[in-house]
C-alpha cells in the first residue's frame, strides 16, 4: 500500500465553516477541530482508510472528487458535491 500524501497546510476555522457539516458549530469548536486537522491528498486507487488501522483519523471530510467505499464485500460510490 502506498504511503498517504499528507498536506500540512493550515486548516482554519473558516475553512471548516464553509462545509455544511460544520457550519453551525461555534467558532471555538471549529478552532479546536482545525488545530488537529490534516489534509490527505489521494489519487485514484489510493486507500485512505482501512478498518482497524492504528492512528487513523476520526472523521474524513471530502473536499473534492469521488470516494468508493468497500465493506465486507459491499461497495458504494458517493458522488462529489461539486
């Protein structure tokens, strides 16, 4: 498996507020979340999460593109919100 490409760009509370998922959270919460957020840049075919993986993220927020999910023989594709 390829190593994840982590972008250590600064994630700000304003970046998070642009997402419908976070839009109603108080700024203090957004700042706390942003302080521990990282950006993972994935290419077609990259695995970004494996169940049971140590040091995995708690929440993934898709900024752009498509993700295909696999679980116990099932798969589902989620379309981009762009």
